[in-house]
C-alpha cells in the first residue's frame, strides 16, 4: 500500500469514528433509561447538539457566549480552544456547534500529523497501527467531544514533528499554543529541550544558542496568568504553601467550584489515598473502576513501549504520567478524568506499534471501538466523566 493510501486510511478511520460518535451520542441521549419519551427538540441542529452539552462543555459554551467573567468557574479553563470557537461562532451563531467544529478540524489535523510523526520512527504499517490505536483507545472518546484534547494533541504532535525536523521556532510556537490550551503544554519544553540538545551535538555552547524557542512555552503561561490578573481579577498570590500558590497563581481559585476536594500531591500519596477510598467503599464504584482500569492499562502500555521510545518522548510521557497521577480529585472519584489526562502522553502509541506487529489488528480495533462508544454513552448520560 502506498504512503498516501495509508494516510488516507487513517483519515477514513477518523471520519468513520466522527460519524459513528454522532450516531451513538444521539441514540444514547434520546433513548436513555427511565426517560418517558424523547425530549422535545426545536430543530435538527438542537437534535444533534443536545447530547454533547455535558460536563466541561457547559463552561466552554459559557466562555464562547459571554467570555471570561470575574469569579466564574470558567476562569479555570485555558483560553485558546474557546477563543477559536468564539471566532467561528461569529459566522455560524452557535457556540456548541463552533466548539464541535474546532475540535473536529483539530482531530483531523491530529490524525494527519500523528501519522507523519510516527513515520519518522517506524514503517508505514506500524505508523498506521500507531495512529489507529490513538484514535480508537477508549479514553480517546474525548477527541470526538467538544473538549480540548483534539486541539491540544494536534499542537503537541506538531511541536514534536517540527522539533524532529529541527524547526525549533515552529516547535516552540506550537508548544506555546498548546500551553494556552491546557496546563500540560508546559511539559512540551522537555522534549523540545532534548531535541535541541541532540541537534547541537550535545554541546552546551551550541545548545544555548538554539534554546531561545524554549522561552515561548513559559511565556505563554505568563501571558495567561497576566490576562487573568488584569482582565478578570482572578490572580491573588498566596505564597504561604505550595498548594495555595498553585491555586492562586498557576490555576484559578475557581477550580474548587468544579471539584471541591482536589489537591496536588506526590503520586504515591494520591494512589494510596485512592486505594483507601476504594477499600472503604466511599466512591461511585462504576465510574471509579472504569478510571482505574483504563489508567492501569495505559500505564502498562507506557511500560511496554519504553524501550522503543526516543529519549525526548520518554521525558515527555514520564512527566505527563507523574503530573496526572499527582492530581487527587477528591473522595467521590479520586482519579476523576485520569484516563483523559494520561492520553496526553500520546507517543506511547508510537512505541507500542514499534514493539508489536499485531496480526489480529482489525479485531483489536473493533473491540476498542466498541469500548470507546460504550464510554461515549456513559459520557452522554453523565454517568462518567472522561
């Protein structure tokens, strides 16, 4: 199969999942249990969009409609995704549809650039398998919802792709934009720094001359903090403890309105507290078990792929795993959204494809797609937070 045909195959998979996800979301929403009849809809647009108005999507819609407001929970969300959707909404006049369009276009570009990134390390068939695994992994349901994951991953993949080609200013710009999409964009500085180090022949004088693009990453975060401080009066520094500094400067104090008991702890302490919650039976078992199962599976994939990852990818993936495991979301679901956060360590799928040539790959894809669509149903019914 030619290179273009394989890439087209990846795009067709993404397109198929995009269509199927709409069908599953609509069916799950309007045929939900214990609901007497179908909810009334006023147009085809509302019929298709209503299933997606769940969880964090409500905050993004509010930002698109009214911007950031002082004291509102929306200040917890980074601006690039809703701001791009705001520009789209000027034309189509529908905030939720704008968010879906931005996410969908980003997902399509992610598919293309992830395949090209994988081809730098593996052959054509392995690159197809890596791309397919990324798209059908159960937690990747977030790529097809109006969430930030598609945009963040697209920018992150392009960052690594540009860095591998030694286009460091483009890579730094992509990492900066990713940081304006999610906090985890800060960790793209690690693989970028390593690629600069490698391109400099591992010589400090050469590396220092090429490291200026790295400054774009923290600069983007500083710009967001300054915007919160000046435009919406959301920054009131408290240096009395690391937790208070994080929640008054690095992220918005309004984050407690979304998850009341959350905290940033050492990963081992987070895991210990989560196991205690599970042992005492104080959690919503179904959602928590899903989060644990997907998280353990992904960490297992990371371990299996380790030897086959570039050092820059190892640094990035390890940082994402550690910071994700450091977030304790409270006693109801201690690992709330952990599978979605771990998904940001996307190079794992390249290492996995490099290690294994799966002969029963079509069957595996079918099983994973069924699992992903099952989680989409749970998302639409608000039984599970992705």
